[in-house]
C-alpha cells in the first residue's frame, strides 16, 4: 500500500474504527465469544476511545457484538438454530433480489455470472470443495449488485456476516456440492431469461437447501458427540 494511502487508511480508522472491527469479525480474525477490550482496540487501531465505543455499539445493533453487564463487549456467538433462521430469512430477501436481478440484468451481467459459475465448476471438478465456496460468495454478491436494491443489500450483508463460522459446514455434506451448483445454475439461467418469478423461486430453493444441509450437519455433529460419549462409558 502506498504511504499516502496507508496514512489515509490509518486516519480513517482512527476517526471511525467500525469497518476495521467489523471486517475482523466477519473474516474470523476475531472469534465468537472473544472479548473486545476497549483499551486494546484503541491501542491496536490507533482510534479514539469514544470512536471505539461508538463502533462497538453499532456492531451490537447489527448483532455482531454483545455487551455483558460488568464484563464489557465480546463477539457474539451465533448458534445453529439462529443460523438456520438467518438462512430462512435470507431465502425470502435474496429471492426478491434474484427477481430484481432478472428484471435488470444486462448481457454483460449475465456473462459475469456465468463466468463465476464456470470457476465454481472448475474447482468442484478438481475436488476443491472449500475453494468453491469463494465463487459461491462472489455469485451472490454479483446478483446483489445487479439487483441494485441497497436496502435489501444492507440487511443481507448484516445477516451474512453473522454466518461466518458456518461458512464451510454445508459444502462438506455428502452430495451438497453438486446440488448447490445445480441450484446456482438454475438461478443464473432464470436471471439470463429475464424470468423474475423463476429466479425468485430458484433462489428460495437454493437457500432452503443450504438450511437443510446445515440441519443435517448439526444432527451429524450431535450424533458423533453422543457416540463419543457412549464410547467413553
């Protein structure tokens, strides 16, 4: 980063550390239940204490941080049930986004969506399941951009940031990678055809499938835990 740009970034963080803290949470640098000590954040980010306090309050409003009486702030841990509820909510909101994208997509937009699908396909064919998650994220982001619906985009961004610890859980479920790819292809095909109703239905099916896969992953983890407990007895 050029010196002038670095100085500008440092100044921006000092004035408003919200984005820096938020990125550390959504990327997993700050882990669920990790304490957020104001003095430490002030020193590390070079920000004012009042700015850090305001940033933590804003992040608490978004559901990324929680405050405990007499113990301060920490990164909020999203449980499995809440994660499934978030996916159900996203199915509705992103269904609307897919409909809007179908109405507004240009040939260039469709070409970019298909290019992202091709990248996903290539990674799946190489057996890189975790790697295929990145074009998955990019595809949803591109559809949000094409839809040009800032209000839903803001809400979806907040919901997505709460799911960071579940990012790779579903793609590792047997059969899920191919199902997911087929669902994404159906979404893109509907957008390319300008069929808003089909695009919305395809997006809802996709995110409902993700929720079902997460339920299966949670059930498998619980069963494994019970088996391990029984083996120790």
